[in-house]
């Protein structure tokens, strides 16, 4: 009797696992579009959101988000773009130099490709904040400063993504604590990924996408899967 019960239990478990595995095998790869012209492409574990050329405002790059996908269940995907956002820190370079200057300050210079509008730059030394002058990319801080954090944000505010004035993008870039060499006279901070696309991209953290058949639902938008040979013209740029 015990043997038969155990046998039935294992058969039931195997059946459940088989059903779950079958449900999760459904392939959602493809291209989905909504009436506004926005497009989503699912390629493997990548979720790519783009908006067409006629969108206002005109984006520097129509690819507004590249996310990693985590399958939650048969119909639900969890998406996040945090990994691509952290690349701005992974590629950052900081160098210092000594020129025997008699100055009582350290010049912190920033180098990045962003050129749309002026950026505000502030540096915190722990007990005080220092700021850049308009259109300049350097900030002077006192000699002897041991650690700094910096914040960079557009002077005219972040990108607006909806007609209701909502922004899904990065509002500002803030660093972690950065050590300062005790004999430094100048510091250069290079941010190669802080480009014209940085503040307009969506920053997505554990959002959910629902898919049912050829329909995909995300951010109050309804997308329909199309044939892969149908293309929408997109503006070229860095993803």
C-alpha cells in the first residue's frame, strides 16, 4: 500500500513537472507593434523597445530600452535594464596628476560625449557641495579632499516620455565614493557612455510584461505580434 502511494506520488510530480516544462517552452520571440508605432522585439533573453522616427520629441536613438528577460510563468516576463545602466560605471575611468601647483584647489574635469544641452555637475566632499559654471565641465574642490561623490543631470530636466509629462528615464547620474590621491592637483573623470542617449533611455527595474497568444501588454500599451519580415525604419545610434 505504501509502495503504491509512493508510486502515485512520484507519477503525479513527474506529470506536474512535465506540464510546467511544456508551458514554459512556448517561444515568445518575435516582433510586436502597437498602434502608435512603438515596437518590441524579443530575441532570446533580450527585450528591445523602440519608437519610430515620427515620434515627438525626436530621440537621439529610437532604441529606448534594452532589457534582460526573466520568465516568471507561462504568460508573464520580468524585465530589467539595470545591467546596461551600470555599464556607465563599469567603463568610467578616473586619473589624477600632480603639477606642483601652488593652488589651494584641485580641478576635477569631466570628459563625456553628451552634447545636447548643458549639464549641471555637483561634487560633494562630505561636508560641502561644489558646482560647475554653466557650460563648463570642471569643478574646483579644496586641496586635501580625501573622498568625493559627483552628480550629473541635465539643466533642462530629464526626457518626457508620455503626453502626461511622465519620464521613465534616468533623471541624474550619481557616483559612488571615489578616493582622491593625497598629492593630486587635478583629476580627470572619463564617462564614455554618458552620451546624448543616456538621459532619454528608459530605466526599467523589475517590470512585468504579460503575453497571451499574439498579444503583449506593457505600460498600458497593447502590442500585436507581426511577421518578422515587416520592418519599421529606425534611427541608427548606440544601443
